[in-house]
C-alpha cells in the first residue's frame, strides 16, 4: 500500500485517486456491476420484508391501527404496492440468471408477475403456519407471557416468518432473493436458516443466536431448538477436479417431536434424528439416533481446583 | 399451496388475493390485531431507547454537542418529550393487560405517567451503575484503549444500558415493554439478557455474541462473562396438565467476583457459583461450585492425524 | 431507587428530575462529554462505511445504476464527499487523543486530511483483496450459487470488507474509529474481528455468528473458518500493580491453508496452527499444531437413553 504522506496532501490530488479507482474497476470487475444488470437491491428486499410483515401481522407492525372497516383498504393498498415491488425485484433476479446462462426467450417480466402473485396467494397458508409457530413458542418457553409478546419481541418470530416466505421463493427457483431475505433475518436475529431448509409445522427456536440450519435440512413437526444449535454438513463431496459438488443432501433430517438443546451439533446428510428424540446440550452427533431416544454428554470430565480466597 | 400460474396472471386478480387474506385475518386472529388495542410499537420503543441513550451518555450519542450552559436545556427538552412517549407506550401496555384480564378500573393513564416518571427519576442511579460497568469493561479487557472506546464501540455498553433500564420497568411489572427493549439489544449485540435478571455492580461481558442470561438469574458484583456463555434452565417443571409452570427460579446464581470463560454453560435454578469462582471455557456445569474454586475441562481427548503435505 | 408514587405524579415535577440528572452529569462525568470534545459519532462512521461500500462494490450497493460513462462522475462525487467526512472524523479522533495526552502541536487537521487520503488511495488494493475473499467464499461453500450472491447476501462480505478498511486505519494508529467500524460489522453480522488482526489473502468465514478474532491474531492465506470459532487469549499478563498489560501478542497464529470447523476454540499468543492443518469442530486447542495435521475430538462420550414412546 502507498506510504502515508502526512501533512503534504492536498485535496486536488483526489483526481489521481479517482483514476486509480477506475483502473481497479476494470481490473477487478468481479465485485462491481458497471454497465451491468439491474440486480435486486438490499434496500428493496428489506422494504418488501417490511411490507410482508405488515400483511402477515396486521396491527402488530407498522404504525397504522386497523379496524374491520379499514382492513380491506389497508390490505389492498399494501398488496398492490407490494405486488409492484416484488415483481420488479423478481424480474431483476430472473434476468440476472438469464444473462449468465445466455438465455434470451425467458419472458422474465411475465414470469416475475406470476411468481410475485404466487407468493401473495400463499400468504393465508403462511399465516396458518406462523400462527402454529408462535403458539409453539408460547407453549415452549416458560418466560413467555403471551402470544403477543412472542410476536412483538422474539427473534424467532422474525426468523421463521422470513424463512416461510423465502422458502416459497426458493422452491420456485428464484435466484438471489431468497438468500438475501434469509440473510436479512440472520443479521437481525443471529439465526441462520438457509432458505432451502424444509421445516414442518409448530416449529420453535428459543434465544436463537448462533443457530445454523443448512440448505438441505428436513425438519418434521413440533421440533424445538435452542441457541447455538448447528444442523450442518459433515463433509463436502468434490468432483474429479476437486471442486465442491453443489446440490447434494448434506444436512440432517429431524423427525417429528425432536428437541435439540443449546449448542448441540448434528451433522451429515444421512443423519436422521428419530421421532421424539431429545438431543442434549453440547452434544456432537454425526450418526442417526433412534426414535424416543435421549442423547446426552457423559458426566463431564471437569477439574476442580481450590484457589486461595 | 396454489399452483404457480406462470405467464397467465393478471394484476386484476389481486382482488381475489385480498379476499382470501381477509378470510385469513378472520380464521387466524392470533397474529393480528384488527379492531384491537393500540399495543406498544417497536418503532416507538426504539425511539425511546435512543432518547434514553442520549440522556445517559450526553455528548456520546446524538448529534448535538453539549456545553455547561446548554445542558439544562438539552436534558429538559429530551426529558419532556421522552416523558410523553414513555407514558403513551406504558399506557398501551397496561391497557393491553387490563383488557386481557377484564379489569376496568385500573386508571391506566395515571399509572402510566407515574411509572414513566419513575424510570426517569431512576436515571441518576442507573448512570451510577453504568459508570461502574464501563469501568469494569475497561479494566477487564486488554484490548480496550479508553473508557470512551468502551462507550462508543462495545456491544456490552448497549446491552447493559438497555438491561438496567428495562429491569426497572420489569420490576414494576409493566407488560411487553421490558422484553421489547431487551430484544432490541439482543438483535443489535447478540447478547440476550432477559429483563428479569438481577445483575450486581461492575458487570462486564466481553465480545458477547451468543450470551444468554435467563429471567431468574441472580448475579453478584464484579462478575465477568465471555462470549457464548449460557446461564440457563436445566429443565422445566410442568403442572398436572403437562403445561410449563411459569415463574419459578429456573436459572443459576453467581456470587461476587465470578468469571465465566467463553462458551461455558451453567444450568439450573439451584446451581450457585461461589464467590471468586472461575468457570473455564467450554465447561458444562449443572451443580453448585464452592467459593474460590476454578473449574476447567480436563485435558481434552483430541486425536491428531498427520495428513500428507 | 425512589419509590414509585403511583397516581400522584404530575408533569410539573419534571424540573426536579432535570435537576437530579444535572447533578449526575457532574458526579459521574466518565460517561458524558459535557463541554467535551467533538468525538467521532456512530452516525458519521456508519455513513462513511456505507459510502465506502458504494465505492468498493459499485452497482451492488446504493440505488444508482452505473455505466462506463457515468462511473467517473459517480466515483469522483462519492470520493469527494467521503474525503470530507473521513477527514472530519479522523481529526476528531486525533484531537481526542491529543487532549488526553496534553499534546498541543500535533497539526491534527493536516494529518487527518492525509490519513483520509491514505485510506482512499488504498481502495484499489483493498478491492483486490476483497475480490480474492469473495472468490474464496464462493469456492468454499457448496450452497453458494454465484459470486454475486456472496456479495449481496453473505455476512462474511460485510465483515471482511469493514475489517480490511478498518485495519488500514488501525495500522496508522488512529484512535476510536477502527474499533467503531469493526463493532458496526460485529453488530450486523455477529462476526467479531478486532481491527488489529492481520489477515492474509483469500480468507473466508462461513455462517459466522459467534466468531471472535482477537487483536493480535496473525492469519495466513487461504484460511477458512466456520461459525462460533474463537481465536482468543489464554490468559492475560498483569503488571506489578495487578493491572492488565495491554499490547502483548495474546492471540494465536494460523499459517496458510488452515481450516477451522464450527465452534472450535484456539487460544494463546504462542499457539501456532501449522500450514494446511485442519482443526475439527468443538475442539479446544491451547498448544501449537504441526503442519498438515488434522485435530478432532475423540469419539464423544454420549449416553443414549431410550424413553417410552
């Protein structure tokens, strides 16, 4: 890097910096999009998430109070503007992939509208699932005072709502946007759920910071996780050129009624945690576990050393 | 979920989506507040937190520079507007509970004003505690260059400030707001302190991501925690119907001068960590530890396998 | 704390609260800057980070689309305003230290301009490094669909970009600002990299929540970390008065091509992880590891207990 020319620098020298930066934009093109596509923007995706929350939880998020007589107007207004924003961002994402793949007959704009509508049509079903999730949270946490408290203040509510929305777009094979959505939730909650993970009904994650749920996880109904749980990959397959193979099932399956306590690690695409199993805190599990089995660490090998008072 | 009708979708179909969404608002009422109460809003709680930071740390947060001659005006102005915002949100929280409990003679508005004033009157005492906390952070972290750096950049400062404020409201039994405040801090810092936890003087958490401090924890003076420490529950008592019993002491007690290193887990309402004890990293502690005792994991059972270079 | 005078409180009593708060500003000066310096503000530092992202990743962040013909204008405009903001904040940081150290001949304003220019001149080199980092992320994560996805949605991109920028300012010994920058990234990503850590080329952290990289870490090229990894201090040296000694090498060294899996802990300033070594998940490493050695936990001592179905 250049020496720091302390005290001798003048603002006019900015033009040299600009010139060098332009060189950099030419020599390291991979991280800029000059003359590039209109890719989806983080700002728009965050706006869309905010609008979706206002539709999923009317009266909880957003500043407007809602009454029976106004709800039609409220939802219609929001849906209408959201439809436009969603279509635009999905169109950008589809065009982005088409350009990469030299496909030019993809009718991106038409498909984007249909896909945006598909997500909006899915909202009643998503609301049904989220109702079950927040009830599971209330039932599963002794500190929860009410379902309202769960909705207003639990990071889990944000994480699972974004996941259920992003997963719909993931299954429709829309590029970029599902991951941008889930990483927004990850940043806000510390809970990292890949938008590809298939999660059953009445799910709950308590506390949540540090949880990682990999792309190819399959999770049954009534599953409960605590902070720091990793549902991850054991190892990655490589092709003959030593490159990682993408798309295999790399992450575990959890059947119905499984509970996984804090900081447990469960790894591997062939690992199946049986129905009703309980995985204790701090465990390291890389093989399948039978139904209704409780797994815990042995009496930990701790050393007690008495200091002078 | 509905099939994706690609290419065939028209924007006019939005009215059908609106109709279905309205059905959903009727069939899954638990997650909306149509015709409901004015519950506290996240936006207002965040504004209140911002104002409280400006009052606790004048000259550090907020864009205004403060002088001896302006401080009276500055604090008065802020306090006045904050009093209004706080009263309104507390009133909403109290009315919310009254409605749930069919109580109608609670004088919510009057009580809300008094409770808001109570928090503001507590600010000098809270500032005294926070001064001790940031000094403990400076003394306890070799990377800290100054107390100012601790205030300006340590996530701990945000977490403990919000906790000391939220805990005052928690002890006054105000619903919803204390938890909304602590979850704001959790989201911003990765440190999850339940507003119910009782924390002594000169506390410090270094790094902090993943720390969980449960509702019924009791923590003495001069206690220091590192990232990933869980002070959690061992198991939950259930009533005769199998529902979790809420309100018991479920989380540990740490006496004065305890240090807990990274990723240690201490569980159970009857677990007491004695004065001056040091709990080593990665330990799993579910029983009480004597005063002045150092607990560490044994020599870990590691396997070393030499690969080809 | 004062008793809560429920129902009896009047808004006029605010003047008493203001008076007590003023007393507090006098008695606990450590956490306010009345009549103090203009220290750097979080808001300005965040604005600066946003502008730097727009310069490093044009077309990815910010709302403006960029073309070959507009890039000169775009970069020039941004650089010009950024130069002003950076100079001002660096000047505040330098003056802050000068005042503490009673130095009055430091030409802070001149030096600040040169240091701001130095960071801007470093941008091409920083862009080269970040290009390698995002390529390492794409190569190292089977879930990554494209480099664009890595830039748009991986928390690692935010964390390493801020680190590479903050590290330049750290090496120039600018107070407060580097740490404020890295703590912004910590808050947003859960990845806590001290701005002092020296990190080689083609670095990658997957998932990232809970990662801690200490101030005196030295990390080679092509190193890959997973979530929850701590590269920390083993113990702190104290001086004859029992105060922590600041400035020693307290954190480990990782040579080229090292991989560290989730939730591993590596501690100590003398601990060197050899070239090509692989540190398994959940390990606890406090001594050096030879080149090309794989370290893993032994078969964990788990207890399987079959419950009634």
